[in-house]
C-alpha cells in the first residue's frame, strides 16, 4: 500500500487527493445515471415491451457482480489506473496496456457524442449554431478539470444531485399516478404491463436484444474506483460505492423503467420514455424539464469522460505505456498534459462529426461499441487470478467477491455468451466487428510492447507510479 505523498520510481509526481467524501459518495450514487437512461431507454422498451424490466435486471445484475469483483481488487490496492493496473498484475503488461488504451479510446469518443448532444439541446433552448455550444461546453468542462480534481468533484456533485433528484421525483410522481392519487394524471394503474401485446410482447429474443442495448447505459459505474484514488480514504469510498450499487440500480433503473411501462404503452414513446410519462400524468412544461435533465446528464457524462480518459492515460504513462510527458502533474496534482490530450482528440472528433460524413463518425463510434464488455471481461478474469493470490496469502480486503471462484467463472461465461450474441444480432454486428478489430490492433501493440520491454508483474506490484 502507498501513501498520497509518494512519488514514483520514475520521478513522476502524484495526483492530488482533494476529492471530498461527499464528492465520492455522489459520484458513486449517480454514476449509474447516464444520459443513456434518459435517451436510450425508449429504444430498449420498444424492443422488448414491458419485459424490458427483465433486460435491465439481467444487465444490472452483471454490473453488480462486476463492481463486486472490481471492489475487491480496488479496496486491496486503490489505483487511479484501476482495472488496467489489475489486468497487468494478473495477466501481464500486454493486458494492462490493451485494457487501458481501449478504455481511454472509449471515453475520448464519448466526448464528441455528449458535446454534440449538449449543443443540440442548448441550440434549441437558446439559439446559436450547434458548433459554438459544443466548443463552449467542451472548453468550460476542460477548464474545470484543469484547475483541480476538487473542481471536477464539485461540478460532478451538483450534476449528480440534479440527476438523483430528477429520478426520485419522477418515480414518486409515477407511483402517485399508478395509485390514482395524482389529480392531473390521465393514466393510472399498471394495466400497460400486459397491454396491448402482453408482458413478453417481443418474445425471448427481444429481451436479449434489449439487454444488449441497455448494457452500455451502465458504463461509468466503475469511475468511482478511479476517482476514489484521488481522495484521502480510497478504500472507504470504494467500499461504500460497491455495497450500495444494488439499491442504486434497483431504484434508478428498474424503479423508473417500471413506472414507464406501467403507465404508458411500450409502443407509444414518440417523445421519449420519460417525457411521454410526464405528459401523460399532466406535468406542465415536460419537454423543458426533460431538456434540462438530459442536458445535466450529458454535461455530467462529458465531465466524467474528460476526467476518466485523462486519468487512464496518466496511469499508462506512469507505467511506461504512454509518453512520459503525459504522466506529469502540476503543483496542484493535476495531469495537465493528459487532460489536454484527451480534450484535443475528443474535440477533433467533435469537429469531425460536423465536417465529415455521418458514416465516418459512425465507424469511429463502432470501434468502441463493445469495449464495455471487454472491460468487464478483463475485470472478471483479473479478479479470478488476483482473488486466488489474495486468498492463498490470506489477505482480507474490505470487499470480497461472493461465492468465489464459482460465481466469477459464471460471470466470465455470461460475458462471453453476450459477446457471441452481439455477433448474431444484426443491430450489433457492426459494433462487435469494429470493436474486435480495434481490440485486436491494441492487443497486438500490447504484446509487441511487452516483448520489447519485458513483462511488468513485479514492477506494478511494487511501484506506486499511478497511485494517488
């Protein structure tokens, strides 16, 4: 274990530790509430009908188990490189290199997606061209990340608070409408759970297809294990986050989706799932309310994308798998070069989204389509290896994986099956094909890097290079 004021053997400075407990708590609570919940849920509901609840339960259960495994490793050795570092310790340098760069690439591509979404909303609400808003939003959030990690935490705290309050208010109003206690509501009861085509409207295949759609809306849950490394007590923050992930997913996802499919027909979501419900229960200004909530969720995701991408590439630099300059920090413990690199590439993609044909940007996005599953798989395999080592040495971290190693193996098998199902789903085939190609290229580079520089099991175990 290392202390926050340690420096690496390569002479690189350490990240700061100015994230407060309330920052970590709110990041962990709202980390599962991404923009995908508000904008992407309608597609999943239309695919599977009311049985989308099963899809969310399956995807949510996988996330709970993956977070449990990640929590075991992260509480034993908190590190801003998180699962990339654990993959390196468990499987070799090539694995840490590959997982780290793939994860960085995923979040760099999130930047243009969220910046474009924010620009679209602001352009409709205020006016001005979309590119102006995309530029302003990206510069603003880059600036806050450059000042200090505490600034990232403060912005994320308030973004997260808005999301949490919005979801809880939505569920509360929905429950009142279901019970017939909301005077303004045109709908009540739960009859839409089996109308018009029954609970399993799309059949079993639709449940799986919807699960593949919903899987990626959970991406971001793991950020708390990265952020906690920049707090005074990483293990405590991670333990609280992992232990609360079950109720967070149950309330925010399954609770709000249950309200939607109970109150409105699954095939009548032209205005989006949440806005349709707000209009049906008679809430005035529903479109404006949803614009504000989605804008907050998008800004939160963009803020986290800049933060997460910069910390992952910083960790790679600290381990010698990225240019050394990227691993430098300023006097406030901020990895300025890592943030600017991630922002510049992300913003180039923003420009490309406006200048280049949509198809080209779509291909770029497809290269990261299955990275979430690759990351989950790396976490599970790493925990299987490191979990055995910890138990052999009688090490007892604050969080331990349930039913180890059997349940870990089940999760690994489940993820492999889901990746296989994506290959046979016409709507997912491009994403899985491009993701496999991008992963193969990165893994090949990682293997080449390992052969040139040698394996790094021992170095990573003893070196605090990427740790806050």
